[in-house]
């Protein structure tokens, strides 16, 4: 099931996502287990295509749910770059905006992210953390390696949810094609 946000409003879709992800949990778990066991040779290419197509139709500015609900990890490089942009010392930036999570990583003190505007624009977009640049990681190479993370991301990211649905459809199709050959 691919949710078309033009017919079902983005906010409604976001509200439904945790339940939709729950409903798909067993199916997705089995799918990713199979994918990990035997990833198709063209997986990187398939993911790149699915990611590009999805983000042609999904406008993050109508969503912002990742920035509102989770927030990224900040690497030391992220901290230095953003602090410099804000003309702050890195240590002051850390004190003002960040805390250490249970794993000792830097995360936001609170969500929604303090840098998210009411129009869903990021006020530090050009220097935003690498994790923000890469989210929801659906175009990364060897996608099968981030199955657990993706299972979590589809609970909050409408685009990731749709990409995984499309991915299941597409990879099933290619299996059928292979059997005919
Ligand atoms: S830094 Fe920007 S992109 Fe990252 S969570 Fe905050 S508002 Fe979103
Ligand atoms: S990356 Fe996903 S959760 Fe974040 S704003 Fe875009 S569609 Fe929404």
C-alpha cells in the first residue's frame, strides 16, 4: 500500500503512520530478513530510483515529522560546523542545545528541534547535522544493513514508509521475472 499524500492529507498520514507501521511489522520483518540473507545485485540502484521518485512527490516542508519527533545525533564535526555558523564556541553550543543520550552521543535537549521553524524550514539548513542530511537513509548503499533502523524510521517518516512498500512490490516483481527466465 502506497499512501498518496495528495489525496490523504500529509498530517492525516503522519497521524496514521505508527499504526500503519505496526500493521506492517511482521511482513516487513520477514522481508528484511530475506533481503539481508540474499540482497539483489541491483539493490543500490533500485533504492536510488525509489528514493528519487518518492522525494519528487513528497515535500518535506509539508511534513517535518523527523525534526518534530526525533532529531539527529550530532557528531563533533557537526557541532563545530554549526557552532561556527552561529558564531558560538562549540562548548557553549553543546551546553545550550545538546545533551548526551544513554549511549553517550550528542542529541537535542528537546524536540521539536529548536532549529525548526513553524513553516518547517530548518534555520541551519546549509550546516545541518550529517544525520539530517542523510535521513531517512533510503538511498544509502547496502540498504539491507540498516533494516532495524528503517523499521523504526517508517513509524515517523511518510516517505520511508512509502519507499519500503514500493521496495517490497518491486523486488517481488523482479523475483517473478527471474523465475520466468
Ligand atoms: S537541524 Fe534542521 S534538519 Fe535537523 S532536525 Fe533540526 S530542523 Fe530538522
Ligand atoms: S524526511 Fe521524512 S519525516 Fe522528515 S520531513 Fe521528509 S518526509 Fe517528513
